[in-house]
C-alpha cells in the first residue's frame, strides 16, 4: 500500500483529500504546519507528498526545497494562488506537478495515481546493464538515472530527467507542450502548459552553454520543442 503525506493547513481540505485517497487504498498521514510536515517528510518514507503553499511555520516553497535536497519522492504542490509565477517557482524548486485550488478530489486522486505509476515504473526496472544515451557531449545513464555534460555530472529532478531522456531518445521530432505533458506526466495538460515550459527552462540551464541560443533543445515557435542531433 502506497504511503502519502498531506501537508495542508486547512483541516477540512486535508481531511477531504485523505478520505478520497483512502477510498483508493492509499495510506495517508496529515500534517498542518510546514515545519512539522518537513520533519515528518524527511524522517519517514513516503511514496508521494501533497504539499500546500500557504503554511504556518514554513511555507511550501521552503518545504519543497528542503525535501528535494534529500529525497527524490514525487511532490504534488497545491495552492489557491493562480499566478503563473507561483507555479513556475514551485516547479523550479523541484515539485513534479502543481494544482490550483479549487480542484475536484477525483482529479487529485487521478494525478496521484499517475505520478505513482510512472515513478514505480522508473525505479522498479530490473537489474540489467546500464542503458546509456549519448548525444554530442550529453551522457544519460537511464539505469542509474544520472546525467553528465562533457563529463561533469549534473543533478536533475525526476521530471527533468524524464523529459530530457524522452526528447533525447526521440530527436529531430517536434513535440507540442500538450504531447510532452501527456507523455511525461501521464495525463492531459488541464491548463498546466507552464509545467512543461518551466522544466524545459531548467533543463536548458543545465545542458546548454548559451540558453539564449540553445544547441540541444530547440523551440519551434507556435508548435513546441525539438531535440537537435
């Protein structure tokens, strides 16, 4: 049974989320303060964390940053803030997804299942020789989930790694943001196009010599992105 931690200061919302998740056979714990939630997230082993932004003790941005420094667990960020800047900041700190309140509990459950299914497929691969993708100075070790740029290892979040690997394995093909969202996040975009944009930006910062003139991931204006070889 997958374990989920909800860090949410609104008790009624946290309880509703817990009820729906437990109906789908998840084990769920709740913390209402950011600092206490962080302590529990780092101390215990969870399969996914649902993290609100507006928290007492420590806000969700800081909690996300500190969790990501130590763990690669999927983080689903939720907030009543609708501004893209908050979404961009949250995703930039390592959150895997961002949902804007209000949302239906069934949508939350669907996203949780999608993230867990994909994460379990990635970490549950059998023991085999490392699967390597190498393109013009970029080395992607799919088995160890490590990336090297001209021999120097770079740190990638789960979704950054997935997105880079997918594009590198499908070069010279243009993908729309919707297609990339469906492929990497296993669900329709539902207005979350900024998620893809932010992840592309973060990847470029790590692999490109000049982000203003990218040599690997090319923007096809009005369409999407293409990995050049």
